[in-house]
C-alpha cells in the first residue's frame, strides 16, 4: 500500500512500532472486534497495525479505550503517538484546553 503522505524514517519507525503494540494489545481478538467499537473499518485498523497509517486523535482515544493497554504499554504508545503526530496525546490536549 503506497504512503498517502511522505513521512521521515523516524516517524515511519514510530508508526510501525505503535502498530505492533496495538496488535499486541489486541491479542486474540479479531480486527473487527476492536475496529467496530472504535468507529473505524477493520481494514483501517489493519493498516494502522502494519504502520501504514497513523490514528487520528479521536481514533487513538477509542483504541485505547477498547484495547485497555497496561500502564507501560500506554506510556510507550503515548510517546510514539507524540513522535508521529508532533503533538501531545489527545487526553493531555483536552486537559490543557479545559
């Protein structure tokens, strides 16, 4: 699948690593079991897990809610999200705005 937006190598590695952690958190559950409640297609989740796409802020929050990663995984995912999007995680942004 071709990239829709050019990304540098560091961002590309972060996207791939974030996808690996998401897949690890999903475990034996199907793509559809996580994608549907997160408001995305299973194919989109698969693209995120493979590192082809980065989740939007809304999707990222919904994935965290549905996957329920442990604290260590969640912290690592937040660091990767920040590296990819060049912004704090959505929950931190919401706190700053409010």
